[in-house]
C-alpha cells in the first residue's frame, strides 16, 4: 500500500502565488483577505485556508471573475507552463462590470482641435 502524500493540503495564498494568479505571496494573501476568493462557494477570509485537490475556486481579479478547479498542489513556483497544470478553467472568465470602455485621460483635450493632447 502506498504511503499517504506528505501534504494533502496547501495554504491558499501559496498556491495562488505558485499558480501565478498573484505576482507575490503578499499580494496573494491580500486577495484572500480582500474578499476576492471563494472556495466551494464560501468566502475565504484568511490566507492560510487549507486548499485540497478538487476544490473549486472563484477568483475576482480586476474586472474578471474566473472559476477554476484545483488539479494539483504546487511543489514550487515554476514557469507559466508548469503553473497551468495546477488548475483547469471550469467556465470562461466573466466580466464583473458592464462599465463604459476605457477612455484615455486626455480624450477631451483632443476634441478641441486647436490644442494638442500631451
């Protein structure tokens, strides 16, 4: 009989960092404490939430909401190709807002015709 895996769980903030959803571990922790991550439909409030293979996450990143399933726990933070093997998208990303499209800051100045926008 095979021995049980050494780590059947992993800290959520570390997994998010290894899976490249956050640029740093501290930013991953802020995602967790900033009410932007749901695990199995429940809001996560702590970065040390135990994550398991098979958990379904909902991540609110910027203007997008991503739904993913954890396929593996991370051993290290490797290249992006390795990070993509840790999860699978269960649904295409959806927009959180139906806000107006982005407009350059000086768009009004360009309409004047006489003045150049800097």
